[in-house]
C-alpha cells in the first residue's frame, strides 16, 4: 500500500468516526448461502475454510460497531480483509486451473450442474471479496472517509459532479464499492467509477480476468454438456 494512505492513531483505545458495518456484514452472510447450498461445486480448500475466513472478518466488524470505531479493531478488520482477499486470489486461481483441467482433460467426467454451481460460487465470492478490498483501500479506508481525512482517492465517483443533489457530507460507502465490484465482474470494465491509481487498475484487471475466465471456461462448457 502507498505510504500516503491515512494511518489510524497508535492509541488502541482511541475511537473515531466510522461507517456502519451492517451492509458488508450482511453481504458476507448472503454470499455464504450459495457456498453452503450449491451442489458439489469444485473447490481446492475445504468449504469450512470459507466459513472461518468469513468469521475472521465478521468478528472485527462487529467489534468496530460496538466499540464505536476502536482503532485496534479497525486495524484488525483492515488486515483480515486484505489477507482474505490475497488468499482468495490464490485459491480461485487454483480452482480455475482445476476446472480447466476438468473440462479439457476429463470432459466425460464433467457434471453440468457441478460446473454451473462452481461458476456461480466463483462469481459471487469474486464480487464480494473485491468489493470489500476496494472499500478498505480507497481514500484510506472507511475510517478515513468517515473522518474526512484528506487522502488521495483510488476511484473517482460521479456523485460529486452534482453536489446540489447530494448531502453535504456525502462520501462513498460499502454499497458504492459493491456496485463497483459487481460492474467490474459483469461488464469487465469501469462503468460509473473510474480508477485513478495503478493499484486500482490492477485490482480491477484481476477481478475482470477471474470473472472472464469463469464465464468462458466454466459456464460455456457447462451449458454445452447439459443434455438437450
């Protein structure tokens, strides 16, 4: 991360302004549903690892909410999300390699519904993990945005172009980054929010690549093997 990012105070007992964590926490819980109920999707790590990772993110989120933005929990939340995102990229890369091998080297064993469920699982987790990552790194993170610290943005949103239609204290929140993650995974390009920094562009490129590979390799193959 750039050295220009906002830093949380070294005093772990300090509390600062913070954004509500209910929206990202609910998004994490919603994404766990397809992972739990979809039939036999391809995965490299055991499914329970996803639950542990979600819990490792949800605990500091709940703590941030009930401690009114305690800086120690803010740091923990940021660290857990960045580590989970890095682990996710490594894991989904291995899953895509597994799927490519399955549909190209062993096409006769490829189950259509397993492949379809795999594509849904990869896409939904892809959107959420990158939305959480964008939310944590842009403008120093949610604590910096809520506290109105002056940090260089990674994305520029269109809302400031029409200030007369916005509250005076408007700043992007998690739902704005969830929308950004959804559009990047669906349109494979920026839509309303434009990336300004190299890291923002690289992260969007990685998210789009994962989504594109999933669509081309997994979904198209799954449709082809469904009996007519």
